[in-house]
């Protein structure tokens, strides 16, 4: 029998989409977020690829994402000095209904998803999370950290890369692994006439990109090889990123010169995760970054979490036993997620290490051909 109640743990991208998708299908949904308020976690921007936009259409959020962001059907590949090498189209993900890619600020994206979850009828509570779960024949009894209790047909953990739920359900599974790479991200003003992403592939670092996210701003990023344990002084992040970008031309020098505020720059080592299947035990399941995570070089990390949420909602609201529904979910999700994690790690590593003969565009195209298929 289809589920009637669900608890979603985590108010990030995947959790909000899951809450909206389930509530739109008639499930009574409660979402808990350990932080005191829903927010984007301090992110700058992201690329929403067409397959993600197609999935967002099922919760009524796609049009708002297009309106708030910078949609584009192509991008430019440039040398480190800014010379245009090619202007290929984005892979035809989401076509013909949606743009190949949408650059958008994380704050706007998070707001749109939260609105979609609330409008669908999901109940959202912040400043609280799960204390314990006791499964029984007909459901899962949850004790919350605020002393309240509740009974649910399904508990969905979308509590991120360092998921406590994953650690509890799968204590022997390996956690996040270092990739040997780090990424810088910064908000910069959008130069006039810059309407689509620019990727610099052949410089001293893995990739340097500029992604317009709205009428006023861009998301500037730099991915590079970094030794384990490398640290950066948060007070000098803007100056350190300027140094990283010194060898680049085109728009990069002007954008780098505008890096004057360290609070608008972030730096972090990149990790990857692929939890062995299945991702569930009884009436609890982990999805999104809690189950799989990868470097952002093919712009599919958020998309995989969004697809997880929409597919899970469809399967668990179909007729039949819950165990069968979760098994179908795994059959649909595993091949796509495994492909994205492996292709992303391979692309990022070879770019950062400047592997002779490696063609990042070919690796991205290989993954995209598969991702053009149904999720």
C-alpha cells in the first residue's frame, strides 16, 4: 500500500524537493532541519542542468527557476588567456521544454524550493532533528530532539554529506573520501554582455569558470589539485584566490580585481561518496548527498539529488508494498548516480593533474548522452 505519512530529515535541496514531491502526491509530510532557519548554507551559485529542471517541473518550480536565473543553451570553452576555442551547446538535457542550463544564485534557488514545499502542504520545522528511530511492523516511531514524538510510514534522510542517518543505518560503510582537489567559489558582478558560462580548461589549474547567476552577479570558481590537509586563512581568501587566477586572461583579471571581501569567497577540499546499494533499511532511506556526492565539474550533483527526490516520491506513492517500491527506486537511480560520481571524479582528477590527451568535453558528453534518457 502507498505511504500516507513521511518524515524528511534535512532542509537542503534534496530534502525540500522530496517534501514538495511527496506532498503534491497527497502524502502528509513533515520536514525537520537542524539549523534554526532554512538557508542555502552560504553558497554562491550553481548550474541547474536541463534534466534537473525537468524534474523540478513536477513540483511546479521550474518556471520560477528559469525566471530567477540566467538560462542558456550554449557555453564557451576558452584557453587560459581568454581566447575562445569553441562555443558548443549544452547537452540536450530537458529538451525541448527547458534550457540546457540555468545559472542561479543558491539563495534564490533555496527560496524557490522552500516555497514549493510549503505551497504543496509540507510542514517545516527548524531547530530540531531526529534523536532516535524505532521501526515496527506498521511504521517508524521517531523521537525528536525537542522531546516530541511522531509515527511515520517512511523516514527519508536528506541530511547531507556527513549524514548522521547514514552513519547510524550503515555503520560499516565508508564515509566521504578526499579527491585530492579543492575548489574556490566567489560572488562577482556580472560583466555587461556575459550571458552564458565560460570555462577555461588549459590553465595551471583544473578548470576556472564564470557562470552568470542573475542580472547582477556571477559565480566565479577555480578547481585545482591540493594536498590533503591544506588550509586557507579565512581573512585572506580574496587575496589567495586572486593569486590563483593571476595566469588567466579574458574576463578573469577584471573579476579577480573585484575580489575585495573575504566573506564573498569560499574554499573547501572536495570529497566524493558513493554508498553501496541499497540505500535503505526497512522504513528508512538516505538520498542526495547523504548517499552520493561528487566534484561539481559536470554540474550534476544537485541534479542527482533532485532526481532522487522526485523518483522516490513517485515510487512510494504507487500501489504495492513499500519494500518493492524502494527496490524499484534503487533500480532506477543506481546506474545514473554511479555514472555521475565516476565521471565527475575522473574528469576532475584528470583536469587538475593535466593528464596528457585527456579530453574533458568528451567525458562530459559521454555522461550526458546517458543522462538525456529518462530518470
